[in-house]
């Protein structure tokens, strides 16, 4: 059970990291950014 919990936590962390990375890329490229967040 402990291993399963760790796997789940790792999956969540990966998703969060991917989201943060995508947001950072959008800011750097100037595409979307605040406008997307306001509409989203």
C-alpha cells in the first residue's frame, strides 16, 4: 500500500510540474498568459 501511495503522489507531482512548465513557456513566448487565465 505504501508503494502505491508513493506512486500516486509522484503522478500528482509530475502533473503539477508539467502544468507549471507549460504556464512558464506561455509567459516566455507571450502566448496566452494572463488573458487565458482570466477567460479560463
